[in-house]
């Protein structure tokens, strides 16, 4: 199943409680950036530029407090490279003890040496970033051998009983045949699922590797077709949105971001300010302005952090789409 039964039940209950309470805006996934330090300098990453002077680590107490304050049922532990955090294992265990479902995002280079400090758990998913086969991936992350290290770490994690998925960014020059070969390779080494995302800058799209909205439509036709053969974790409605078949409005509050500066406003991709509390983030951010897409920085954005929550919270329209979502959920 793409959505485990326990997670599906937890999400359904969470959605119902918020609906009954009359809440119009509530979080689904907390993006918890426990550090902005990183051991790579990937070409498509905006964080290492935006927060290049921030070398702080979020305390365990601060991380768990953010999860409690926000209340989202899913927490993505990210960065930077979260495995550089000296107490990341304590953060992960604390979140599990709170009943949160966790995606621990990593480039995989430190995973093998970190596994001894982690324990497999139904709530824990390790998410490894891989952007292509060895030559492409190593070029994007600017480190020879990175692909081999990451895939060896996947094998080791699977051998030890961890659930492992991957995240692949599609850039302007990404070749469909290579992505198909990559997905085949990943499934052959036992991956539990794969996520894809369009290449989009955190603040602007001026680099020649990033995609305009028109180019996203052009590039993601093949990804939707691959989703019929491979275990993609993106919802089919979101993939249809990426190829221009479905219209979705952004839900910028769906994946709130907490880092060492505070609660990042307005969203995971754009930083206008940081608020000290989650309540202030929700009360002081002009959500309708950002949701409207009027901000020029939103023009080309089709990131899953903004649009997958829309699929979940607003429901799926049309019988064919509902049936496709049902097949996807149980596939």
C-alpha cells in the first residue's frame, strides 16, 4: 500500500477532527529543519545559499516542542543535512514517542554510520535524495562517488529492516530514459517508494537548471506514465497537476517550516520573515495573498509542499480521479 493503514487512519481522524472543529487552515506535514549545515553543495539547493551563515543546531527540546506546538501528524526531519546533527537520533525517537510519522531526509553519505543510532519503526521512513544515475547525480551534488555511497546505504538500511524511499528532482535537462533506468535500479535494490519533484528555486528561477511552469507541464508527462509502472509516492492528482491536466491552488500553510530562526513565513520555498511561535505564523501571514499566486516568486512554483496538501484537504473531484486515487492508495 502507498499509504500504510495506520497512517491512513491517523490522517483521516486528524482531518475529521479539524473539520468538526471548523478549522479552515491546519498543517499536515511539519518541515523541521534541525540544521542548515550540509556536507554537499548541490546545484539545485537554495538552503545552502539562503542560510549559509547559520551553523546552529536545533535543540532536542526545541524540535519536539515545535512538533507539539504545530500538531501536524507527519514530520519531515530535514536541513541542510540532518544527519550532521549530533542528537538527530534523540529527535527521531522523541517524535516517534509522540506518535508522529517521520520522514528523515538525507543525502545518504552519513547514513551508514548513523544506522547504529536508529531503530526501525513503522513510523520511521528514511528518505534519500537521488537525482539520477551515477554520472548525473554525482555532477549535481558535485561529489564523485556520492551515488554509490547513497545506494550502498539504501541496501544496508533495507538489510537492517528500515523503510526507505527516495526523492528525485526533475531539472530542465533531465532525460526520461535515465529516470526510468534509475527507478528500475532503485526498485531492484528494494526501495519502498519514490518521490519526484520539479526543479524550482527557493527564491527565484533564474538558474538555467530550473523549470518554468510551461516546462514542468512538458517534462512531467513521462513521469505520470512511469507512475503506472513504478512505486511513486506522489499522488496521481498531483502528477496530473504537474503535466497541466488538473488545476490546484496552493495550500501554503499545509507544510509549515520550523528552523533555528523560528517559524518560516510564508512557506517552505519563500522566506519573508520568521515568527517566534506557530500561532503568530498562522495569525500574521497573509495566506490568501500567497495562495492566490500573485507574488511573482510563486509564478513557476509547483512544489509538492504547497500542492499535495491541497489534494488531501480539498478532496478529489471527478469519479475517474477518485478511482485513480483509490488504486494508487492500495497499489
